[in-house]
C-alpha cells in the first residue's frame, strides 16, 4: 500500500497542508522545529488512531484552534481507503473510513499500516519492559483483531482486580477467584500470541541482523514465559495468580500476568539492554523494524509504509546503506536536517520537500 496524499488542518504547526506523495521515497528536509516530525506523526496517527509521542490528543490541535483534521488517501492492492480524522478540543475524536463512521477505534487497525522508526524506538531495547510490551501490543493489534479485544478485556478485569485489592474490602475477596479465571483466560491468549510473534521475530530477524552486520552478530529474542499450549499457559497463569493472592492483597496490586511480562534481546548470547553498545542497540531496533515490515507483509498481503523520522543520521554509513537499499518496493517517508549523505545512495526517483515553519514546498 502507499499514501497518495494527505491534508492537514490545524494539526500541530500546520494550518493548512496538502501533499501528494511519491510511491517510493519521500524526503522531508528542514531545520529543527519546523514541522518534519509533525507530518510523520499525522501519518502514524492514521494507522492506529493514536500519536506515537503523546497520549493527549488535544496537544495535536494547533494552538488557539478548536479542531484538527487529517485526511489520508491510501492506495491498496484491493480497495483504496480514505481515512478522515477529526480531533476535537474536548479530547474526543471521530474517524471515518471511506465516508463510513467507525464505531470503535479497533476498526481502524489494518486499514492503513505504517511502521515507524524514530530515535524514540531505542527505548524498545534500552528501557523498561513497558516499551517492549507496547511494541508487541501495537504490532499484534494491527494483525489480529482478536488480540486487541483480549487485551482490552484483560486490562478491564485487571483494573477491577486492582481496585478490589486497594479497597481492602476483605468480604469481597471471594471475587478474586472469578477475576483470576478471567485474567488467565484473556491473559493466556495474549501470552500465546506474543510468544508466536517472538518466534517469528527470531525466524525473520536473525537473517536481517546477519545481513546488516555482515554475519558478525547473531540476534535472539526470548519471551519471559515458556512456550506451551495455550491451555497450559492458562493453567500456569491461574496457578500463579492464586499463589500470589495473599501477597497481592498486602501490596494492593496484581503482581503476575502479561502486564508484567517482558522479552529480552541477545546479541551473540549477551543481553543487549545491559551490555550492548549504542550501535548494537540501534542495529537491534533496525532489525526489529525490518522484521516487523516483513511480518506485516506476510500476514496482511500488503506492504506497509515505512516512516523514518530522524534516524538516518544516527546510523553509520553501512547501516544507512542497508536501509536505503531496502526501499525499492516500500513507500518511505524520511525526515532529516540535511541530504548530503542520503542522495548518493538513493536509487530511482523520489520526491524532496523543504519544511520551514509549517510550510512545505516541493524541491524539483
Ligand atoms: N499544538 C501545536 N500547535 C502549534 N505548534 C505546535 C504544536 N505542537 C507542536 N508545535 C510546534 O511544531 C514545531 C515543529 O515540531 P516538529 O517536532 O515537527 O519539528 P521537527 O521539524 O521534526 O524538528 P526536529 O528536527 O527538531 O525534530 C515546534 O516548534 C513546536 O513548537
Ligand atoms: Mg523531528
């Protein structure tokens, strides 16, 4: 799939923007704080109905304005899609796809798929487990509506369980058994999907990582829960929840379950989070992103759009070359502050845009 055009109204620092994209590579150049990331953010928003850098939709509305609009036209193998998003000042939003109003945000998943790679993604490798869980949750939701449903249900039950634990209302503790049955049912589906995703990251990511590192490094992803049948995972989770009940009552929080799981990333058998060099950590993210593209391609039959926000300059020449050489069949939106290095590696046609204070002009 590829984006044909985008229109922004009162989105971040754009009052009115209309852009037609190239089917291949699109490069946005500009100094700091001109609006490059804002464009990428608006595109990303259309893929999951959320920003990659804020959970507060209100921040997306141009200062002193009341609503923000994004219109994205996407060309796909089958039916083309027009995504229209309105974000209102009160924090509400409305989404239409081909002029039909969506009832739930989950109906947007899969309409338009984008894979974003920005400096922030280094957190997947370097920081707390919540970034890795978030990565898995977003990627799995794009592919499996069931996953998103189970995740929403799981989080609802988890919230209720935690509220009960915090209430110290011991006469209601018999509810814990019911919560734990529900948590293990939804939780086992989440865990099984995540384990399967990690298996695929290994299958696909290992080759990608070998290619990028010229066979010097072997990457390995390991989920924190052992791979068993979903039934067994469900039983194990129930048993753990039951075993931890009295501890959870004291702490007032649920201490086990997929909301606490993690996966680790090893390079040549060593934990990248703890011992990886900056370059190794960046390369691990690069591998994850390109593997993600491949998984989306295989599972949806459509090539996603790649968004590279400010990452090229952070990588060495051989990694930059790897990326730029991999772009021949995938629409890519690149932002950077200069183009000197990139131009010599780009093959074929591309569109180049200049971004200055919320005004974008095509450079011909
Ligand atoms: N809601 C908003 N309304 C108006 N302007 C905003 C809003 N939110 C952010 N901005 C402004 O948008 C500008 C551009 O932001 P953006 O992150 O796109 O810059 P950038 O070109 O990617 O810069 P950098 O190279 O530093 O990453 C910033 O100056 C910021 O103050
Ligand atoms: Mg930026």
